[in-house]
């Protein structure tokens, strides 16, 4: 399986890169969606609050996991 990246580019001049790794039973796109649904105390999303950041979410192979 080809590894894929979910990338959110900065909306202003790039200054930082954040790389998030998802869990065993998730995908990069799903994890990014969950993180970016959250809002800061001023109601901004992370990309809005940190516009110079590039957000990188690599996808790995799905693996079975047992929870709890």
C-alpha cells in the first residue's frame, strides 16, 4: 500500500511544521479532521490561530488493535 500524506499548507509565510501521527485504527485524513474540529478559546481553529504552520499527517497501514 502506498503511504499518503494529508497536508494543510500555511496561509501566510511558512515558519513551522507540525507532524502528527495517528493511532492504529485511524487514518491521516480522519485524524486531521478530528483535530481541526477543535477550537481555541477565541473560537479559532488551529490553522486559523497558527497561520504560518504547515500541518503534516502521514498515513500508515491500518492495523487491528484491541482496546481496553
